[in-house]
C-alpha cells in the first residue's frame, strides 16, 4: 500500500530498552525498510530532546516507543507501541 502522503513519527529514548530492541532488530530489518519507503517521510524523535518533548506533548505520547502515522497535515491516523519486525510491517502497510 502506498502511503506517500503520510508521515511516520517514532518517539523513543536512549534509556528505553524496547526502543533499543526495535532499533537493533526492527528498524534495520529489510522488510521494515521497504515498508518505510512507502511514506513521504519518517522521523525518529528523541523524547529527551527539547524539540522531541514538544512534539511528544502535541501527539500525547505517554510511553516509548510510540509510533505515530500522520496525514499530510500532521493529524494522527494510527498509533502503536513496541512491535517485532513482522508486526511493524503489517502496521506500516495498513496505515
């Protein structure tokens, strides 16, 4: 499925175990990389950064990792948390 008008925001933190797991095993997976290429953009946001904290407030992020698919205006369409590679691909393809 093409999501060329949608954006992906991934909220994470260096101290977050599930975030580190997803970085090592999920975001680097070739099938996930292929699914990411269907989005207009994808951005990894550190919630410990001042700008990241501001975005986390806007998107009501309560825990990390939080993965948000937005439309072209930045309105959230779909939200998820920790997933393995297969679940992530399914989430991205159905966004």
